[in-house]
C-alpha cells in the first residue's frame, strides 16, 4: 500500500505539541498525521540517527504528494517545519501529549511512562500505541494513572483510517474526550473500546483465521480452496491464508496465543496446532519465501483449480427443506437443460441435492431417509451468483459428485468441491465472525455501530460482524451455530446470548436494550 497521498490538514486539535517516542513505521505515520493536523511534533528515538531517518521518510511522502498535485510547496514547507528532534526525553517537557510507539513489552512501556512523568506537567496526556497490552496495567506504574490512555493505530497509519481509543480503568473522562478529538483531527475514525484483550479490532478478527485453520485441520479443503471461497463467495478482500502469509506467522501465531490465554482459554479464540508447527519450521509467509503458499519473485504460486468433469445430465431432485434454495437450484437445473425430478421422494437414479445449514451432508441424508451414495450438498448461504461450493458424503459415488459438479459449473461459474463438513467453509467462518462480534457487543467492549465500522476499516471485511449477521439472516446464523455445536459439542460454537435473543425476536443485531 502506498502512503504518498496524505490527506488534507484537519481541524484544530485540543493539543498544541505532541511528543512521539519511537520512530519506526507506526511512529512515522503518527508523526505525519499529527503534523498535518497542525501540531508541533517532537520526535525521540533511542537509536542514533533514527529521528533524521524518520523526518526524511515523512518529507519524502509529502514531496510525492506535491509531485502529484495533492499538496502545495507551502504545505510541504509548513509540515516539515513542524517536525523537531527531541534528542533526550527531557526535551519533551513542553509537550501536552506524548504517544509511545516502542517495542511491545509491558516493562519497557511502564519504565518509559515513569520517566516521562518526571519531565512532563501533570496535565500532559500519556498515550500508548500498544496493540495487545493492558492499558490499565501500563498505567498502574504511573504516578498519575488518570492521564494514561490507549491510542492504537494500524499500519500503514496514514491509510488505515481508524484509531482505537482505549481508556484504562482509571483514565479520566477529559483525557478520553481530548484523545478522541485528536484522532478525529488526524483524519481517523475513533473507535472507543474497553481495556480488554485484543481491544476491538484484533478481538473481532479472531474467528476469520482460527476457524479457517480448523477447517484446514479437518481436511475439509486445502488452503487455496478455502481462500477462494471466502474471497469469491464471502466477498472478503483476501483469504485467511493469504492474510496469514502477509502478516507473518511469527506475528499472527503470537497474537492468537496471546488473546486465547488472556481470555483464560476461551474456546472461541482457540489457536490451531497447525501454526505452531509451521512456525517451528520457519514457514512464516512472504517474509521467508514460503508459508501456506510458496513465493517466487514476491508472488504466491497457486495451483490451478481442477477442471470441470465431463458428466452426462441426470435427473436432479432437490431437498424441499429450504423453499428459496429449491427455487434457485431449480432455475439452475432448467438453465443447464437437465431434467428436474419433481417427486416428493427422489426417483431411483436421481442426483439428490441437499442444502444444509450447519449440518453435514451425511447427517441430512440420514435424517431425510435418502441414499447417501446419491447425495451432494450445496452451500446456499450466499446464493449462486459467484463461486459455488458442494460437499459429498463419504458414501457419495463419484458419478453423482461429478454430475453435481458439472451442473453447478455449467455456466462457467467456478465450483469448489469439499469433503463432508458441518457448515461447509463460508457458513462456518461467517457464523463464527458474527458470533464473536455479538459477544463483543454483549460484553460492552464497544457500541454496535462502533464495532461494525471498526471492523470494516481495520480488517477490511465486506461488512461489520453484526451487519454481516443481518445480511445473511441472524436466524440462519443461529441455526448454523446450533447445529455446529450439537454435532461437535465444542463450546467454540455456542451462540452468544446477544445473537440468540435478537435472532429469536427478529431484531437487527445492532439493537441495544433501552435502560
């Protein structure tokens, strides 16, 4: 992602001078936005030469903005003049807010804030850019914990238009209001969250990767197929394994384990043993040249999908349990020119199409008294407009699998065959995302509107988790989770009370209770 198109300067902030400790990628981005917002910015870094490197880097960003006509020469000169070096921490004495963007280590942050308190006035705000550490715990080492607050940006800071504002348990309301105003002046959506593990965005993002890893671990599909389904059917910007390779397992696995343990082994956040072994093998992703994908010249090597089988038309019987699915699949059969079996029960040699929610093909075939050898399930959660997913029972004969595959792909739409699974791929991942989001709302980590907007901006999901549940139908999501839980008895799939109550009442998932 490029950062050579900075936004225009934003309205005045409640601060005059901002100190920045740590001038790595995050610190540079924060400094850039602060200067554009009109603050005088004092940069400090323990490494000799780091501040000069940061100032040159930021100036380069602004210069590219001038070259593209996005900034004037006057803008460039004005912004550059706002960047100052603070050679010693004592040089930050005149700052009314200091943001730390140093190593993610509790003791280091506590020590830094204790030293800053010795040089700053009591009204100065101490903001931490921590992504995973407790703000309350960081503040506990301070003489004035009321001044400490979380101010968590995402990389690259100028392009990721969101910052989490996390008050500690003792943070004053005035500090919260001033930091929110600062974030807005810097051009970002300020997502206020409580001081809980993962805060808001990292907390909400737990289901996407961990459930995909679980699906992979069950040999339902390979990693490339899972990625294709979630991008094409689910509308996600990238698949979970592409994302894990981009982030790097050395980072992602640590976050998965940290949040899992901080929540005292909450099953919804359970990591996968797959990442531990791959991490040990050095398969980190792009940075190591191989992760879930192998990389050549920076590009992932992805095998072609298997070709559509050549299968003759057969009569097609569609399970009547979901009337909307029957209508859509019947239209597909008609468009392909295949015979439709309209009997109450399938004829002797008909292909039987099933449309389960959270069940596997085996369970539905047995429940409906059908011959498993002729049964193929189709995921109808997202309809048939884009990629289509089918799954077979262990007893499904290859000729019926190939017939269903050929039918679903007759118009050129890609088809992903899966092994039998409760909930396919899309159903499982979406249901888990919605469920974690509902539990965040239940815990009061953030308001429903803030949650959805933060996830859209911070994770790039097509919708926030609550809006996603409404889009697919909260009752359908609840059914998927109930069936997943009934089949596995894994508490990972227990539905959040927030989701169950609103789905049962037919209310939007963002509905809050009046007090």
